[in-house]
C-alpha cells in the first residue's frame, strides 16, 4: 500500500502569494463593510462609520465618479464606485500573483 508523503517545501512565490492575499483580503473587507454601511444608510457622524469611511476613502478615490451612485431612499445608497474598486483590486491581485509566479519560475 502506497504511503502519502507530504513534503514541506518553501517557495518564495507561495509566500508572496500569501502576503498579497492577506493585504487584498483586508482591503476587500474594508470596502465590503463600507458598502454595507452605505447600503444600510449608516450615520456618517458615528465615530466607527466616520473612521471606516475615512480609512477606505483612499481606496475608493481612484474610482469615484466612474459610476453613479443609486439612492435607495433616505441615507441608503448603492455606491458602484466601491463595487468597481472591489472588483479592480481582486483582478489586480490576481495579475500580480500570476506575475510573481512567472518571475519566480523563470529564475
């Protein structure tokens, strides 16, 4: 009967992939919470909401104005700039990870 042998191999590309995934995961989490708070019409004067909007503004700023926001009544809105930013950062991370594997496999 064959035994499964697991080898602990170190790969700089795998380490870089993990670091990139953690960073993009934090960015995506911030943007997702921002999107939910905007959708629910959270009070921007509340300290946590104000902090989150300020912390995530630099992430959304390059995409602001690309798409209109849709008001759902009251303070609730769907900010398509935030949705587009989430998609763009995910695609960018995927491209960077593929590039990292390409570079490390070429060496």
